[in-house]
């Protein structure tokens, strides 16, 4: 069976600079895959290409067997591929419920059905008590949670999560981790960018490492931790030699 | 975007509006009432694009002018009833909005605004120089032949009720939009366009829908204006001043609120520069002082517009009373 998401030779340049260079990847349905790399490695750019926000200069992206290069994000979300943003983008002047309803409207056209579905999602994500709060008044943890809740309402098959743990304290990270594991149990495939290594190591079955836009390693958390090129990329050459 | 409990206040407002023209038979006051309904309708139509969808158009005078000119020209040249000419103008404006929208809604923020200004300016220049069709800079006089089919009335009160009909039709459309998926999507686009796209909102299509609906109703009000004043001239009908007026009324009344544009129109119209004649020579220029004062006060104390701030103040008052009552 073909992988749920597959990319071959993806290239994204900004001017003369390669943000993503010749990246291959495959994600099977039901996996949790991590994407790591130093700052500026091209992780978010790769997500933007995979989710249709940026068009690659070269390469092929297939979702569920069909080629999706050139398709806009609003079309990809219909197939079940949905992303969150590193810098969260709540609809500030809408309530938490209305934020989630916007996601639910993808599958349901009537406001009353969308509201019912949104209520269900809020309960699932533990945000029911916040339903009538304006999104702009939420603290960062809840904004991140809302970002996930909103994408959930679109009934995604694959979620691209861009640093949903960044800026959270250890208790909040634990809460988000539990939520992600619940999503995974519900059958949603997860592809996540994360800087919090403990999270990546405990959550992911497989990890891809990006450095200067290129994939330099791929493997299980244990393999990645020992991979010489990864250690070098993160800690510098001297550390490796010492 | 609001709950069903708004039905009551909205129905009550409609009843009050219907009674307003009965409160006076003075032509000066009746003229203000007609204008409040007319500008309230235009501002409500602008609000669909500028308020709900957050696309700040300063070119809506273009649609207003197309409406005014199309129905008037068809009436003068072919004796076609302005009621039908109005629909032709509306269709033309909608088509125009679709083309211009397709070219410009990809532009974000100030660039969209600049594109809309340019559009109205181009039409204004065309209207001035295409004398054979439009009468050029001296404008178009619509001969007064009162009658229902000719959309002309002896009494200003009749105009007030016809204007009210236009206002209510526009308000009804906005009411329906607010309660539909389209309404939620437009607000989501205004708040965070990229996040909306990630959730499957077809941004281009929705912006076009908003601008087409808005242009259609603005165009109808343009026809109403022509039938009321019986004189259309390019320097006014396509002016930036007029486009700014639509936007200002909505900003003062409350962007993206149902009743805000009408409140803004009710406040601004009596102070309107086009009312200067009534203030007389002694107070010449005084209207500008009032105009400026209202703007400054709103910007300082009611940043979200009268509709939103009043609702917030009311809520604070209710909470305070409850707290006092419970000791």
C-alpha cells in the first residue's frame, strides 16, 4: 500500500538559497513521525510545501496516492491534510466555539450542526469551559490547544503540527502530549516539528532530521540520538571529535 | 455570528424605523430621514466587504455610480422603468465587482484599498469624458414624471418608505449572512487569512461573493439616489469622498456589526458636508467642526464603534446592577 504522505526530491528555493533541498520522505497511515533540525533548517518551509502554502520548484508530493503539488491548502484540507502554525493564528475576535466551528464547517454546512460538532471537539480537548471566551484573550497554552482543536474539527487524516509545545511549561507539555496521543489513538497520523527533545523522543516512532534544507538522517529515536551527522549538526564538530 | 436572542431587538428596531417617517411632515427633517435610510443601506452593503470580510474598499462609489447612471440612462433613452434599470445596474455592478475583485482581492491590506480607489477614479474620469453617453461633467438630469413605474414620488414620505425598503432588504441579507457558514468564513478571513485557508476556507471565492453581494446592493442604493435627487454627476457619484463616507459610517457605527452602519449613518448624515446648505452662511464650515469632533470622540472613546461599545457598556451596567442587588 502506498504511504499516506510521500515526497520525492522536493526543492524549495528563496532566491539563490535552498530552504529545502532534494528531500524524500514517506509517512505511513497511523504513524507518529518527528521532524527535527537546528533553527533555520527548513522545517517550517517543508511543512508549508507539504500543506500547499508554498509551491516547490521541483519534486513530487503525493497524498493518499494522488499528486498534490500545486493544490492550495484549502483543497488539501478537503482530502484530510491539515496544518497548524508555529506562530498560532487564532481568529481573535471570535469565541473559542466559533473558532472551532470554522473548522467544522468544512464537513458540515449548517451552523447548528457545526456548533454541535464544535462542542464535541471542545469537550474532547478539554476546552468546554472556555467556549464563549474570545480567542484573543487566551494565554499561549490555550491558543496552541485551540489551534489543534480547530484543525481536529476538519476531520483530518494527517496533521502537520508545527511546534505545538513551544513556550509551554512542563505541566502544559504533559497535557498537550496526552492530547496528541489521544488523537493518534483515534486514528490520526501525526507529523510533528518539535524542539522539545524529550517530547520527540518519547512520542515518535520515527524521526527525520533536516539540516540546511537537506535530510541528513532518518530512523528510530535511539538511532537518531547516536547518529554522528545529527550530533554534529546540533552540537558542532568539536564535540564529535572530543 | 450572534445568537437567536437577537431576533427580538432586531424586530423591534424594524417597527421603530417604520414609525420614524410618521413623526414629521416637515420637508427638511423628512429629507434627513430619507438620507439616513439611504446612506444606512449603502453603509450596510459596504460592511459586508469592509466590516465582515475585512477587505477595506474605498472604491464603492464606483458601484453606487454605476447604479445611478445605468437606471437613469435607460430611463432617459428608452423610457425603461428605473425599477428594471435598477436591476440592470445591479447586474452590471456585480459583474464589474467580479472582474475587479478577481484582479484585486489577492492584494492584501492597503494594496487592495489602493486598487479599489483606482477603480472608482477610472470610472469617474470615463463618466466625465464620455459626454455623449453620460452628459459629461455637468451630469444627467432625470425629468420629473411622478409615478410608481417611474420610481418618482411627489411626497418625501413615500421616498422615506421606499428607502426604508432598500435599507431593510440590505439588513435582511446581512442578517442571513451572519447566520450562515459564509458569515463565519468571512470573519475568519478577516481575522487570519492563512489559518482560514488551512481549515479549508476557499478565500478567493468567498471574497468575490462578498464583494459581488455588496456591489449589487450599493448599486441599488445608487439608483435610489438618482431617483430621489433626479440629478447624477460624475464628480459626486463616483467620488472618493462618497466611498470614504460609506467606510466612515461603518467605522463609527461598528465594523462587522448588523446595526452599526445604520447607527453611523444616523449620526453622520445630519452633519454631512452635503447638508451644509441648511446650516446657512453664518455657520458656513461649522459642519466640518462637528464632523471632526464626532470622529475624534469615536476614535478616542469608542474604538470598536458605537454598536459594540454600547453593548459592552450595557453588559457592564447589568453586571454592576446584579452585584449591587446581591449586596
